[in-house]
C-alpha cells in the first residue's frame, strides 16, 4: 500500500500520540485528527494556540494503513456523514466502531448550519444544500491504538 502524507496541527509538543489526550465531541468522535492539507493543519495549530496558548506545532506523519483496519470513508457531504457528526458532537465519546474515519470537516463556519439541523429548524436535505456553499476541507481521524500503529511521525515543525 502507498504511504500517505498526513498533517496534524496542535498547541502541544509531543513525541507519541495518546488517544487519552484527545478532545471530546469532535466530528467523528474522540480521536486523533489529521488532514492531507498542510495549510489546514497550520490553521488548526493557530486556532488552538489562540484559544489555549501553548506552542504552535505542525506535525507531519506518514500513514500506511493495512486491510485489517476498519476504515470508514465519506465521499463528500452526505446524510450519513451529517448523522455521524451530529451523533458524535451531541453524545460525545465515540459513536461508532471504526478504527479510522475520513471525510469532510464540519468547521466553525459550518457548525451554525448543523446546529439548525440538530434543533429541527432545517431538514437534512436543506442542511446538506446549505453546507455545499462552504469550502470543505478533509480530516482523517484515528480512534484506536491499532489505527495509531499505522502512523509514523516524520517531523514536528514549530510554527
């Protein structure tokens, strides 16, 4: 399998990923979040630094996933994606059994629209149409120790 380059933006310095340090109520549940877009990870680092202080850090990883991992891939903004984001953001923890989940990001710009859906003010169809107007980035989240074994840290860059 071809190795994929992934990035993680953080306000923390670390040498080993620890799922116990991950934040709750994220799009795909508690986990370690990466992206294929370097600029997006840099923005994540800046946002976390602005909110919580610490150190603006960009991590570059190489990922080689094998066929034993349970991977869910969302190809765009779909009803199934919207329901997963809603369930994980509302209930917290991990509302699925996947090792890795890949799909669009529900970022700060999209969350007001998703909140209207959760409140029943927008139908699922209207929500997905509204979300289609936003520039959608990607995210790949790792939810199990088994999944983390597929990640190799290449470098950490102080921004």
